[in-house]
């Protein structure tokens, strides 16, 4: 690794640490206060968006309650896997080349995840999940 790649690796690690700390602080605040950022889509339409329940699911994970996390939003695990793949791909590209692109690099993966999200959105509102 050259000096620039080492600098980019450190910068990426600092950003990741900041992101994780911010998420943990938000989760702790929501857990202690009992409320979080409301879903504007749900407030306006009365329907649940694909992300409704993610905050509650993440707080449940902070308490190691995996069953409650999945009940809050069943797309939590697939979304975490997809975002993990995108994050790793972008980070590796940034460290190696100094550039990043907000894409997983796979049109098939992006399309499959998009279809999965739309199906989840429809199913959860039909069945009241």
C-alpha cells in the first residue's frame, strides 16, 4: 500500500467510527426517550413505507432482541446485507483509487434489491405487517 492508500484507509476508518458512534447515540437516545424520527410517508398517507420500523428494529438489536427486530421490519437483515456489500465495494474502490461510486457495482444486485423492496412495500401494506 502506498502512502495515499494508507491515508484513505485511515480516513475511511474514521468515517466508519463516526457513523457507528452516531448510530449508537441515536439508538440510545431513542431507547431512553421512547421516540424517534417519525416516518413522513406514514404520517401523510397512513401506509407503511419499506423502512417503517427500522429504528425500532435497530433499538431491539441494541438490546439483543433479534426476534423483536425482525417483527419490527423483516427487511432489516436483507437491507443490512445489501448496504454492507455496497459499503465494502465503495470503501475498497475509494482506498485503491481515491474515488468512490455509490453503487454496489452490480446492476443485477441493485435491481434484485429494488424489486425486493417494492414487493415488501406492497405485501406489508396488503397484510398489515
